[in-house]
C-alpha cells in the first residue's frame, strides 16, 4: 500500500483524479438526498443513458472529440429528453415515466446507431464507464464550478425544494414557486449527471446519485444528516475507488461505484438502526 501512496505522490494525474473524486463524489452524494427522497432513481438511470447519444451528436457535428464537446452534448441530450418527457406527460394521457422510457431508449439506440458514422474513432468503453485519471486542469475547474453551483443552490433553496417535494399544495399556498423549484431540481440533477460523466461514465453515473444517501437512510431519518452524510460517503468512496484502482489495476469508475455498493450492502446487513442481521439478532 505504501507503494500506491508513493505513486500518487509522484504522479500529478493521480492527484487530479483524487481531487476530482472528492469534488464530484461529495456533490453527487449530497444531491442524492433529493433523488432518494423523491424516489426517482429509475428516472435518473434513464437520463444517465441519454448522455451517450448527446456525445455522439456533438462529435458528429463538430468533427472531433473533446471534454467540452462531451459535456455540452451530454447536457443538451439530458435536457432535451427530460424536458420532452415532461411536455408529453403534461399534455397527454401518457405518464411522464412512460414517455421518459420511450424517449431515452430511442435516444440511446440512435446514439449507438450513429457511432459507426462519426468522423473520429470513439472509445465507447471510456464514455460508458468513465476514466477519471484523464482529468485535466480545465476539467477540474468545470467540476469545481458545477459542484459549487449545485451545492450552493441546494443549500440556498433547501426549504422550498423539500416543501415542493413533500407538500406541493402547501408550498404553493405559502408562495413557493413550485414549478420553478421542480425545474431547478431537474436542472441540478442533469448537471450532476454530466459532472460525473468523466468519473464514472454514462452507465455508472446513477450509482453516485443513488447509493450515498440510500446508505444514510439506513442509519438516520434526519434530513440534514442524509444530505451531508451522503456527501461525505460519496467523497470517501471516490477517494477509496481511485486508490483501489491504482492498487489492483482496475478502472476507477467501476471501483468507485463498487465501493459505494459494498458500503450500502454492509449497511443493509449491519446498520444498528435498520441492519437486517442485527434486527434478527435483537428479535431472537
């Protein structure tokens, strides 16, 4: 293990990867509180898969692949598909979840079909599962700005967002712009998905937005602890995942999400409050 830390101390790209893991992990872990309280993890999964066709379209029209292209393409695709599902749900008898399922699978299929026609060779594996060790200084700045904006918005609008989430009628009666809060939460969700793209990729990004707060729910019912605890778990899992990837030579994205999954399973089994094994032991 000392060799791993020595390698990290010597290699600047690993140091950038760790810093990115902390920033992205904490912001995603914090926002995962809203995802779990809204119980819309499946919608998050759908939007995460929508990022791939956005990247493909950006490469097709610009003729080259860069982090900025990937970011803008993924952001555009998530907003387009997500807002389109809202439009269909509000103007037809089709539920929004059904519309989202149709639109995201169609978009994903279109992105896969477009890949052979791209003017550059695209490493699909990197965009599906992430590669945080390729983070540059400019990527770090983008991750910091998105994370800072998301955290600031969440903290500043925490009360109206939660009130809109649980009691929309009461929120409206108290003068809260509920529709604006709904759009804000959706925008923050998309920003978090796009921010985690390089770290864990399209497929695994949902893990960062679900597992941290879900783990905290096994320990506490206090809202503040769910959010801040989720952020801490996300950051620690990010750091441990990067270190684990260096130690056993695996890709960082899967290592980060596997770490989160392992922590969740152990919490489900051993949590003093809701751990299934401890509950059985107490009952016996």
